[in-house]
C-alpha cells in the first residue's frame, strides 16, 4: 500500500495510455508537435521496457487517424465517441493484460478525454500518472486548470523525462543505454512553468 501512496512507477504494473492524438487536432492544440514528440518518446520507451500501450481515437471518421509521428502504426486504434478511454474494448484489453495497477496517461484534450479517463481509472483503484508535458488542450487555460483539478482528484503529475528515469531507476539497468538515447535532447518547454509556480 505504501508504494501506491507515493506513486513509484514500476514496469511490471504499468500500462501506457495514448489518447486521441489525431490529424484534425493538429492545428488547434496548444504545443501539439511537442506533446506528440514527448508521447512518441514514451511509446518508444514502453517498447524497450516491455510496457504495454493502448491507443484510442476520438470519432476518427470526423477527426482523422492518429498522426504518423507518434509511430503507433503497430497498435490497434480503438475508436470511441465517449470522452473516456475506458470503453468496453479498452476494458477488455486491460483485463487481458492482467489489470495493470498504474496508468501512464498522455494525449489530448486535458480537460475532456484525459480528465474523464483519469476519473474512471481512479474510481477503479488504478494509480494515474499524467505526463504533463505530453498532455494538452486547445486552450492553455483549460489545460492548466485540468491539470490542477486532476491533481486534486489524486492523479500524479509528472514529465516525460521523469517517467523514463523512474522506470529504469538505475544506470545499471539492462535497457538504460536505450532509454538514455531517448533523453539525448531535453524535453521542450510546453508552457508549464507558470502553472508550476502556482501549485
């Protein structure tokens, strides 16, 4: 129980959730290229570390497919119209994975699908780690207030680099060199510093 309360990530118990990073959102989402770039790094790391990943698309008929730079072409994209990722198909996938205890969550939009997914996961007793520099909304105001609200609900706010380093935990980790390559360039500033000063 202590481990859950402090939010220590573990490769054995985690799933990476990739929410709705689709073409039609590209022109309108604050910091979209940087958000996708960070999510792509998390996906690469999940493959290296053996962490399963689940991908959703919001109404793909109208909003288009997942953007190619996420490099998620090998994943099944679960189409949805609800604002939560926790649709029946995703629930079944989580069960097939042995019901992971931790969810690493990234994508869009923070105040809509990320928020609803977080509430559903927390109600199921799953620990939620929201990767703040891999999550956004059309409005920076909606994004920052959503992050504040989700923190109040019990989600852990973190960053791409923090997740990668927590998952390996030691420079002697057998996959550390591969993860280190993903950290060669620091994460871009995605406009979170003013938010952090207000926490």
